[in-house]
């Protein structure tokens, strides 16, 4: 028997920890699941936080308003900031051609790390009157906090990121004390067309592979879900972008027919924050 030590899952944040009472950690075999934390095919089951607490949003410090100039490659862009041209790191390697247009208002996070090659990160952009977060890492962060707060499934006893199964590595693996268990793949959505959210904005064979693996998980007795995190607010609905990648849309429909849960959640977006908000209808 092991006694859990109260370690805050996000030390830089101010959220209260759960009860001081020690928790008993249970050992159990992992079956086919990879990325176990212990030896001999065993893993330790733990509670990340009290699920009665509210989840927090992703916050950015040192955010400044600029103007997009151009994007010479997937990783960097040029921007006008305070009358000067600066180089910034683009926190999204997707095409984003409909967002990053010359003259678009963008939001940059300034770094105080002297060892960085670029001083700024491009984190958000205005498309007309719509503010869209472009940080490709943010969807997983806000999903995790939403799930830990009980938004995805109340009563989680385990929520583990980056867990291997079969030929894929899924964003999250979860368990309930009742024995239910499953996988979730999270997809960030930045493509908007006339008030409708779409994914993907470019062909994604990796996305198709994830859906096929989720179908296989479901067939093996796990629960499976894909959650599309809309990095914007006010969308009428979400649908696969069949014009961009018909194979992904077909795979998503096969997944839904096989019992994989298809979720879409919009976000509350500001220039310096992102938080999961309400559900958005999914059109398949």
C-alpha cells in the first residue's frame, strides 16, 4: 500500500489542493495500454485533483497587439509591433492561410527567456470581428483542466495524458472507480466559414489514423471519444471539412457509427486567455 503525497498538478497556479487526507493508491495491471509509470506492467492509479473544483483557463502574460506581415515558413512569421518589424514564433504549424493574411491584427506573447531565438509567440488573431486562439498546445491544456474539473465525465479516478495503445498515442486515457475506462483524442479547431467551425484545414493522415485506432479501442471494450476544441466562440455548429480532406470526414462518420463519442466545445477567448465553454452541435 502506498500513501499519496499532495502535489499540486500545476505548481505555478493558485488553485486549492484537495483534502489533506491521504489517499490510497491502487495497483492494477494495464493490459494493452502503454506508457505505464511503473515496472512489471503495472501502473499506479491516482487522483489528480478534487473534481469539485472549477477548471481554469490557459493564461498568457506579456501579450501585445501587432499586425501580421508575412510567414516565410511554418515556424516563424514577421509582424509589425510598435512601429518595428519583429520575428515571432508561430505556435501552430498548420496552414492557417485564411487567418494569417497581411494586415491582420495579431496578438503576441513576449518571452523573457534570453536564450530563445525569437522573442515573441504568435498566439491569437482577429478574423473580421472574430478572435481566434492559434496556440496548438492550448486545446489539450484546457481539455485537461475541464476534465479534471468534472466537465468531461464526473468522478474520474485517473486522467493520464499521452498514453500509447496499439499503433497510436492518444491525448488522454481515463478511468472511473466503477471500472469504466477509455481514451480521448483532442483536436484544436481554428477554421471558421460563415459562422461554422470546420476541421481539418488541410489533409491529415495522422487524424484519420487516430480515428481508426479509436474505433479499434471501442471494439476492444474501451470507451472512445474525440473532442474538437473550437478555439473561438459563437459558432453555429461543427462539421468535418470534406472539401479539404474527404477521408477524414468519412473516418469521423465511421467512428460515430462504431460508437465513438464525437464532441465539440467552443471556447471563451480573449487576447490573453482561453477556456472551454459550452457544447456546439456536431453535423455529420
